[in-house]
C-alpha cells in the first residue's frame, strides 16, 4: 500500500513538474487546465499525435487573454520572457495552482533537468518566437507565422531573453499574434513539440517593409547554401495532420544553425527580397549555336534546386 501511495505521488509530481511553457498574461490558455475532451491541455502539456484543431494554437483559441494584455516587442531591443514547468514557478504564481514555488532562474524547481528535457546545456535544441501579421487569432494559418527571434540556450533558464529585429514593422490595428515554439533533442525524453500563442505588438517600429511570406526551414548543418533564405516558418511536427516537416521521432528538427536559425534576432527575414531583386537584375543569356548546352550565369541563382528529403511543401 505504501508503495502504491509513493508511486501515485511520484506520478503527480511528474505531471505537475514535467515539460515547459512560456508564461505571460498575454497568452491564450493562461488559465487552462483541461481540454473539453478531458485530456491535459495546460500550456506546458506537450503536443504529439493530435488532430489539427487540437494542437494548432495549443487548442487555446477560445481561451484568449484579457483585452489589453499584450506582450510588447520593442524593435531592435531585447525582451525577457519567463519559461517554467508550472505557473507557480513564475511571477504569475498567484493565479496558479500549488502556490509560490519560485526558485530564482530555475525552470523546474525541485525537479531534475530531465523535467525540461535536457541532459545538460550541450543538449539544448533551442526555441523561437514567431509572429503573424494578423490581429485575429482565428484568421491565422500555419504559413503566416515567421520566426523572428531564437535563443539557442533554451529551455535552460526561467528568464529567457529574445532579441527583436530592428526592422520588424508595426502590427495591424496595434496587435499581432505571436507564439512560442520549442522542440527538444532526441535524447531528452519523449518526442513532442510545444506551441504557446499570445497577443503581441511591435513597439517603436521604424520600418514599413512587410515580413515576406515565410518558407519551411531546410536542413543545412554543413552546406549553408542549402539553408532557407529569408523568413522561415516554425516547425509543425509529429502531429496527425498539418505537419510541415517529416523527420521521424528520433530526428527532431531544432531551432539552431542546423536549420539556418542563428542565435538572436532573425535579421535575415528580408533576405529573400534581396535575392529576388538580385536574380531579376541578371540579364537572360540566350543560347547560341556555340553554347547550346551551357547555363546562363544567373540561372543558378534563379532556379537552383535546394530540396531536402526532410521537408515538403507547406500544407494549406
């Protein structure tokens, strides 16, 4: 009987302290504990093998933040987020269950590193913040999100910093939809992805150049010419439907240089525009009898194939 009691207690601790999420009142699902179907749907609950309407926006679109709770993103500056295994470990503990369990910069107080899926700082897969330039969460589609900031050292600290690109334009009607995305490495627990949407706004914007349509990130650990140029989508992975990347469960995609995500602000968001302009400026060289098999010097830029078996075209 004592054994069963201890087992039950350990199981409860695992449920409470396992996994991680960003926490802020601007979140959708800030106070959610269960989904209508009864499954655990807290913001920290991992996402795997779910239908689109279950995993998209973490199933929290009908649990919006209070009006006016908007996360401010000052262009060209750095923002600090709180990431934790439970709301009780954050500054917002008063609206959570279990009281105040904060422990400095600890993501999962009184829990081993395995609780936030890492075996050490060298085993982190990074996380990212994405933005969609629509102010209605119900209007946002997967292909609308563009990763604008990445922290390779994530999840590791409760207080996690993200750099905001200087050229990020302001949001329509004063509000955008943002989201936190995280996938841990393959040797750090069950394979899954995390997505936590929140209302956001770009402050002090000086640029009016829109973020180009983001593309699916390509795997490019060695050959950097294979990296996706410009704005990149988040990874939608391991779900029943709606995936944009199709690696198996032991080969998770990461928000690292392996997929073209540099540390910090993704200032390359607009690089595809420069590439398109450069390609358009190259004159077309017509083949002649002396050059029937040659390739025009600019055609490699405009038409080079950069497909990779890890990714397929984004689904609509």
